[in-house]
């Protein structure tokens, strides 16, 4: 029997599907390198309406499949389909924690760019945590509540806890110590994807290298008051002016074509233009939905991206459908 005593959910459900958003970093302040190989961050996350879906179904074994979502131009070639897959690792972690066997098939439908700086892998891990916790829910045993899932998520990756929460949040530490922040409105974004991902560790390492070459001490990052005020007010123009990403110089150094993509979006009237997280996706803030549509069309015509997609945020985190 699944999960021991009681009547586990998996006995009478055929599958659980969870929808999970991508993120864009409104501020990514990178502090000095720590002894554990991570950097202390001030990371202001915003969840945006570009969603992956993960369906978990009882199976004889632990297995994963990955496909692009209908209409999404996502190159899924870079996603591992073995034990390295973050969703598979999430399923194992939940099974260990609940004392059940990880007999589940995970079907991932991706609309979030792979290795794109939008936390797509972390999103899939978060979705798998929620889906497996539900699948193996045993009415006779204590539930895995949100706090338990957030702790499991932090074991899997720095951005996984945020994918569970969604909305807007400030992440300190590695980015996993989250404080939700209310936003005063919805913001409209255009994202320019690139062919081929960037490795997050490589971008952080390049950031360290650039800083060492400058020979200055890395300042401790601080939350931007202008950014927080713009968020609270729902003021897209002020938010656009306050967007910052300390990883951007490193991402551009590793992928010089990103400079032209960012500059083109700004020239075409984006209120803010920057590399998303560790890249190579670039993010452009628009004034409203119509402006986002116009900007997306102009960016697509400018031929500076593999694909151009629109999304709005904040949106909720991982949600069972
Ligand atoms: O935690 P996660 O596995 O998502 O991080 C991937 C890599 O990104 C880390 O191994 C590290 O090289 C880098 N990283 C960092 N500082 C952080 C978060 C991530 O240096 N706060």
C-alpha cells in the first residue's frame, strides 16, 4: 500500500498536475563569495505568467518525461531525464521524508526557457514537491505543510522555495530566506530568449572574476528603497528605472550578444531592460498590456532573440490544478 496506514491519496487518484511560474529578478544584489561556495544575495523575485506543468502519477518505478508545452518555443534538449532532473530529486526527497517508495512518473511540460535565468528547473522541482506531497498524502499521517516544503525546496536549490510561494518576495542568504512583499499592481513584461543556456555557477564565477580584476572590495548588497516604493505603488515607470542585476556584466561577458538585445529593447521603449537572473533570457518592462504587445512585436522584428514571449506578474506560486 502507498504510504502505510490510512487510505493514501494515490490509492484513488490517477494523477496530480501542478502549474508553476517562472521568475524574473527585479533586483539581484550579489554579495561576497561565502565559504560554502554561495553568495549572499538581496534577491527580489517576481513570479511571472510563464508556466511549466508537472503531472505526477503512480507508477511501478521513478520516471520522468519532458516535452515543450503546446505553443511554447522551448528547446528541451538540455533537460536531464535521469536522476539529475530536479523534479526527480524532489520526488525522492518527498518520498524519503514521508517514508514511502518513490514510485511515480513525472511528466513535465515546459514553457519556461531551459537554463534561461528564469528558474525553470527550480520551478519544476517546486511543482514536483507539491505534486508528490499530494499524491502520497496519507490522511492518517501528519501533512507536509508549506514550511516543510519550503525547507525541502531549499535543499534542492536556492530558487526553489520562491517557486512555491510566488508573488513578489525578497530572498536573503542564498536567496532561500524569503519575505513576501505585496505589490501595488500587475506589471507587464516581454522576455527575449536566447539559443543555448548559460550555466548559473559559471555566471557567478565570472562575476567573481570580474570583481577580482577590478580589485575593489565587494560591497554588501542592500535592498533598493526606490524599487520597493515603485513595487508598492504599482508604478511601472519607476520600477523600470530601479531594476538592477549584479550578474548582468558577467552574463554579457560570457554571451556578448546579450548587450545588443538589452540595448535594442531599451531603444524600442522598454521602461526597464536587463538580463534575467544569470541569463541569457533578457527581460523588458512595459507600461501596460498594449505596450507589451507592441514592444514584443518590435523586438521580434529586430531579430535580436531566439523567441519573444509576453508575461505578467506577480502571479501565485506552484498550484495544484
Ligand atoms: O542553489 P542552486 O543550485 O540553484 O545554485 C546553483 C549555483 O549558483 C550554485 O552552485 C552557485 O555556484 C551559484 N549560486 C551562488 N550564490 C547563490 C545562489 C547560487 O553562487 N546565492
